[in-house]
């Protein structure tokens, strides 16, 4: 993920493939520079504590969502401009 620019948006979907419930954990889209390992581990810790059927001992599939920022969708309106 080091080749993703810091202003691009990324999110994660983590799915437990070993359970029948097919539980998906999502980490919402945020700037790549804001998606740190402690954020991912914090979300996983909360899910594991609240849901016994989602465990890291199981097989999980991770999907990275990437929204590339372009010059067209990065326009910033200047303060006071109309």
C-alpha cells in the first residue's frame, strides 16, 4: 500500500471464510495516510470481543477498496469565494 498516494481514499473489508455466518467487517473509506495498523487492529479487537464466531484463528479474506483522487475530484473552494 506504500505506492498509494496519501490523499487517495482506502478502506478494508475483512470476511471470515470459515464460518457459516459469513461475517464482513468494514473499515470505512479514509485517506490512506489515516489508515494505520493500530486502526485495523482496534476494529478487529472490537469485533472479536463482541462476536465469538469471528476469530483470527479462522481463515479471513481481506479486500482493499481504493478510490484514486484526481485533479477533477480534488478541487477545493477558497474560503470566501462564491
